[in-house]
C-alpha cells in the first residue's frame, strides 16, 4: 500500500513538472541569478541586506515562468498532439484537467508577481511583461503565423536577467544589464533554429512556420550567422564593467560563429550541423552566465 502511494505521488509530481515545464524554469534561473549577482557587484551592494529580496526574486521568477509554461501547454495542446517530442505532455494526454491547469497558472502568476513586487515594482512589472509576451504575442499570435515567432518569443525569454537585476536595484540604467538582455535575446535565434532543423518534419506536420520549415536550411544558415555576428559585437557591452567578461563573451560568441561556418561546410547533413550548434548553444549559455555569476560573487567577496 505504501509503495503504491509512493508511486502515485511520483506520478503526480511528474505530471505537474511537465505541465509547468520545470526544465525551462531551471535553465532560466541561471541568467536570472547572473543579472542578480552582477547588480550586487556593480552597485557594491552588501548581499546580507538583500537576502530576503533574493528569496522573493527566486520564488517570483519560478512561479511566473511556471505560469507561462503552463498556459503555453494548455493553448498548444492541439499542435503538441501532432509533434513527437510533445505528444506525451499531460495537457495532451488528459492526465491533467485543462481547467485545473489554467487555475494553477493563474495562481502561480499572481503569487509570482506579488513575490517580485516585494523586491521592487520594476521587477514585478518585468515579470508580468515576460509572462504576457510569452503567452499573448508569442504563443497566441505569432507562433502559428510568422517565421519571426522566434524573435517575438525571445523578448520574454530574455526577461530573467532583467528581473534579477531589477529585484536588486529597481533600475535598468546600466550597460551591463543591457549586455545580458541583448545577448540572451540574440542567443535564442541560433538555439531555436537548430531545434527547428532537427525537428523539421514535426514542425511541418504541425504547421508551425519555423524559419527552416518555410525558408529552408540555407536561409537559416545565413540568418544564424548574421545573429552570431551581432552576438559577437554585443560582447563589447561588458567593456565598461570588465575586460575579463568582455573577453570571455567574445571568445564564446566568436567560437559559435566559427563553429557554425565550419560545421556547415564540413557536414553535408544539416541535422548534424544543427545538433552541433544546439549542443554548443547550451555550453555557451552555461559558461557565459556562470562566468558572470562567479565574477560577480568573487567581486562581492573582495569588496565586502
């Protein structure tokens, strides 16, 4: 009996995890924490005075992203049923009731924005905007209508570092946070183009106008490289703050561009090229934002 209850509890936990997209929540906490720690370092803020704000920022960000992911799952359940990688989502299989999922998302959204408001009003506003842009302009409007859905979705995807920074400072008036935001906006295009190439047939079957599906791989390759050139240029936004961060960002960004050009010429199979870029994109984000966090924490420790 006890074993059965444990299994049932694990199943319910897995269903909830898939509904709120815990994987996306975890991956977005890294850039959020990067923005948060960089703000503490930049403005020489004693972390001890901000511990409660850090907790509220983490809770608020988790809840808002969870709400956005849940609403996305609810709205997209028709196309999710067509795609192999999403057809087992609880909102598709019926393992979670639609009304319950919407109610859950509403509660998470309200509590998340309130938690962020306990830090600063700006953080709460950014949390709301991130949720709004992901659900309305991206999920409900552009995702099924235009090849520029990725660009629109990138706005909400780049909100976490802004939220972290704003939660500590109440302002966004610094080139360092502009660097984090712009880098994460541009990062999403090569990342999601790579996913779209690898899942080309699924997106085509679901009639989602991803760039590779509508315009082909060659156009996607060209557009990917344009974004990677822009990404490389954004490295210099770190220069007023740190030469070290500038060099790390430049190395990671130029490395991605070189890999794209070299990988495309070497691999006749576009899926292999896309897989290479996808893996590098994850490494890129992890190293870059982890470097920002470590740099900031070391700086805070030395200053205090």
